[in-house]
């Protein structure tokens, strides 16, 4: 885990995010410019803008992250796989895939298992990182444990706490809990209500390997 001692360290684990439904070309231009200037790990953007972001980022070190079945997660597995294929073709480096919460709530674990395995497999076949968004704030404890078990079995690269679209505020305790459930080779992305430098540092100290936030510039500018 990166040392939480410098602003540069924080910047290089931030997924600089803009996922509003009314996101415009102008917003993406600003986001990419900020990401290059502050050396953020990635920009996390709607699939519609991947191709444009790839041009804007050029040969910078900033990666392109996009979301799949966002924010509800209950798209069919086949639809998710096709979304991932298209995103990869357009230039995405990382896929943040929302788990099927509806299937979890219906105790349909076969569907959940197939969904996670299929989306992980296609991401890895394309040489991309897959982050599974489990939406902790909507799950019971036993559901969190079970979905983490499936994530381990499927070999996801990250487990992500939240979409940030359901009012969930991720806490350091959430990160510590996930870390207790996951092996070290599965990383953790903290997302949901992370708006200050202090918030980010607490997530890092708790075990987060990546921070998803729309407040990246504010976070790295605070002293």
C-alpha cells in the first residue's frame, strides 16, 4: 500500500471521477486536463466518452477507467460482457463493474457467480483490470461475505465499496472489514463521500489501494 505521507502518493491512487448523467464534452476536457496536471491514476468516465478521453490524455500516464451496468448493476450478464468488449475496443484500461444487487437480494447466487465470473473473464482476456462494485451500503453482512467469496473465486482485481450513487458514505471501518475478508492480491477501491485530504488519508491507512472521487483536485490541493 502506498505511503500516505505525500500529496503525490495520494494523487497516484486517485481515480478522478465524473459520472453525472449530464456529463458534457467540456466536463471531460477539464477532467482529463486536471488528471494530466496532477498525475492522477485514472479518469473514471462514462463509456460514451472513452474514445474522446483517449485522445485528450495522449501519451500521459493517466489510465482510462469506465463503468459497466452503472449504477444499478442489474443488467443481464450478456449485456455487461458486450459493454466491456465495446469499452475495451474504445480504449478503456480498467472496468468498474456493478454487481447484480437484485440477484443478491433474491438469493440467486448462481446468477451472481456467473455474472462475476463472466465479467472478470472477459476483462482479463482483454488484458484489463476489473473492479467489482459491491455497493456495501445496500448489503447485509452475510451478503458482503458471500460476494467477497465469489470475488476471490473469480479472481477480480479490486473490490470497490460503492457506486457513490446510493447515498453511501464509505468509512475506514468498511475498508478494514473488506481487507479482513479479501486476500492481499485483491485490492480495495474506496468510493463514496471521499471529499477531503483527511478522508483520503484515512482510507489509505485503513487499507485502500485506490480512491474513487470527484474531489481529486481539492484533495491534492489541501495541505
